[in-house]
C-alpha cells in the first residue's frame, strides 16, 4: 500500500527526519507517536504529497487513493455542510448537482417544449448513474457521519464558513470518512471532538476497510484501534508490534536491554583504557596498546538511554489535611440568557477523591469547574469549601493568561517570593533547560505555554485541584508525567477532561454532566462505560418488548406501509449480520491470542488483549440485541 525509503527533511540546520523507512500494508492500523516538534505532522504532509522531502522516496500502490486530515481541518468556503461532506465523493456530488439542475428545468417547461424529451432522457441517465454510485447509501452515510460528529439534521444546509475552527475540523474529518480512501492519514483526528464523537470514530476506524496511519496524543484510541506503532526517534522511525500499551512495554524492555549493554560496554572501555594507561609506555606492550587504542577509537558506542530522553518530574505541594468533606455543592444553577446549563446540581467531593467530569461539549463541564473554583458566580445554589481546603484552579485556556512580554522565568516568578535558583529548578522539571528560561512567552509553543502555566500553578500549595482539560497541548510523554503526579497527589481532584486514558488511571468517581444535571458513577472511565453499555442493553430489551406489544397494532396498518417498514428492517438485518460476523471473527482471533501461553510473558500486553476481548464481547451482545429487534420488525411486516 505504502512504502517509504530513506526520507530526510531539514528546516535550516535542524534535521527533523533523518532516514525514515517503513512499509504500510492494506488493512494496517498504524499509530505514529513522538514528542511534540519531532516531525510527525511533517511526515504526514510528505506522505500526502503536500510537502517535498529533501531526500528519499514515497511510493503508493498504483490506483490507491490517499486521504489526509491535517490539524487545520481545511474546508471550502461557500459550501454547505452537506456539500462539503459530499465533496469527498466528487463523482456522486457532480451527478447529484446535475440531477437537481435537470429536475429544476423540467419543472419550468411545458409538455410541448422541444427540450422535454432530451431532459427526460438525461434525467433517466443521471438516475441510473446515481444508483450505480449507491447514492442513497452514501446520502445515508452522510447523515450518520453528521450526527456522529455532533451536527443536527438542520445543520446540513448551513455554510461551513459560519462554524468555528473546531467545528470545521469535524467537517473536514467527516468529508474524509465519506470519501473512504484506501489509505487514511490522520493528524490528531480527536482534536475538538467530545467523548461521544471520539468513541464513534474509534469504532469506525477499527472496522475501516482500508489502511490507517494516525498521529494522536489520545492513548485510549491508539490502544483501541492500532495494531502497529511507529515512534519517531532521533529522526528515524522505530517500529513496535501492537498498540500503544504494547509499545510502552516493549520500549521499556528495549531500553532496559540498552542500559545493560551500555553498562557492559562502559565497563569494557574502562578496563581497556586502564590497561592502555598502565602498559602503553612499555616498549614490550606498545604495539598491543596501540591496537587496543585503535579498537576503542573505532568502537561503535552504545548510547546511554538516559541521554536520549528527558522527562518532566513534578510534584504538587501539600497545604495540609482537609476535613472529610472537601466540596459540598447544593442546588447549583447557571444560566446563559435563556439557556440553563446547570439546573439545581447537587454533588459532594470527599477527602482523597478523584472526580472526573465527562459529557458532550457544551454540557457544562467547564462551567461547573469555574463555579467550583469561584471564578464565576452561580445564578442559584452555592458551593461550600470544607475545613482547611486550599484550592488551585487550572483553566482550559490557562496559558492565555500568561504575559507574552515576559520571559518564562519572569512569568513564573511574577507574584512569587521564590528565588531565581528555585524557579529555574522548577522550569527545568518542565523541560525548560538552559537559555529556554529566557525565551519570551510570545515565542513559546502551545505545549510550552501549557507547561509553564502548570508550573506556575504549582507554586501555590493546594490540597484540592480543579483542572479543566489539563492535558491539552501536551505530548504523550508530558501527559504521562502529569498523570503520575496526579496519582501521587495527596489531596482531592476534580477534573474535566476528554482524556479517557487519564481518567481511567486516576478517577475514583465519574460524574456525567448532561441536560443540566449530573449523574454519579463510582469507579474509573472503563467502569462507567461498562455501566452505560449495560444500560443500553436494557434499553434495547425494553424496546424489543415494546415492539412486541405494538405488533398487533402494526398489523392494522396499510399493507404498503408494512412492506416499506419490513424492507427497511431487512436491510438493517443484513447490515447487522455482517457486523456480527466481523465481531465474532474478531472475538475468535482475540480468544486464540489469549489461548497462546506466549502472550502472558508480557503482562501489560496480555491485559490489553483481554480488555479488547471483553469489549468485543459487549459489542457483540449489543449487536445481537439490535438484530433480534430488527428481525422482529421483518416478521411483523
């Protein structure tokens, strides 16, 4: 499908890509990971043909179509949402546009018009082409993609220009999915998506018929979708088998082996150098000493693992022990004009709890965090802090509050009594080394500003953290360090985040925010999703019972309507049977892997495989339940 050999790309004196070589086969699911600024987006742009490499070749299989989603999510001004999504199928879109034109022309001419016969003939030809392109199916798919990405049916005729950049990114993603290229190149596709849309995309990509190469900082979707992982390291692509969790385990093993090889080589070098120093001056040993020195000079040195990677090591301050109740929220209400975002919300946070707020974009998660932090004033109800509670608040756009005219060091010390040495030490823990401390905030990247804002928050001792999307703009390495710091934090945490991996790791309670209210679920994100899946199964079962109860009434409907309903149900049954077969095959494959004793030599990979097996089982249960419901409609019809 795709072969890359020896790609090199430099910007000025900096080599970003230095000999990248790999192959992607049909149906591959590849995750591309690396620290921010190491060339992931550059590589995708080269693969998509939007940038030329300095050296090397990119070969795409003859006839294969490549689709690319950039982080900018470019759309065509003047198009409606429907037109933009359909532009992914330009052949069909052209037929549909001409169909509308011919139908409009037919509506304006009389029966004796000499153009009538020609227009009718053209209409028939276009209708045949529309059927050949599976027009109805594609239009249905456009509707599915729109709804899954958060659009309403009424948005179909709205101009793309009227949407924000985040929503335009969704439109660009939808266009690419409707296009269905043979190779998908996705650069951070989950940016700007809420959890519901991300979960839908996850399932879509898992079953995608083509190949996939995806850059993402979302470790959860990498785990659920990818089967191979490429890491850009020192300008080259290093390949690992398996998903993100398997990659982490294998990389740790390789680094341990490298550390062992480094230590053994250093011991050999020291021993050899000591012999040379001791005997090199002796005439009888001079020849041997020179030979050993030449051997050392030509020796390919094993690089120290510690010299190749830096990590942010951080710890939060501790303001002392709080009372049992840290936050007590009563009848909290917040309105914006006529829109009631939060309606008489009650919740309690106790000492040591880690609470994750989840829900669709716009549901009120950030609003709730701001009210808890005292940044905004509620329209009703109140928030009571418990005994000795010292909160620290990190806003979703906290980095925007930094002064662009100050250096990183000046901004960190602004309002603080800490000395320069301590401030520089804290900056160092956040990857600001050497002269980085004297860079102006205005020239820092988004990730650097986010790290600086977090470092500034740490200067305040706190026993309650109120965090709104803290992992935004952070690469995976920084996410993992932040995650570990939150695990180690001795106080309470309330966190609004789309980062399901982070929530899974730290949450003891999940609160879903939707339709003005909240619902409390004990456990982490996986526990919450399992509970939601069980609820969905119960809903489908209830719908089945309702369908059975209405069966008698349906028999009294017109035969034509019953035939129409049954035809739609038959199509759904066929689609579901295909999905069920694919899921059963996936379960069988995972079961075979779990039956192989070799998989248990890697505990982390075994856990990931077992979780995939359980997830597939739950999906199969839901599909079978829906199939039974659709089959019942066919029988009634």
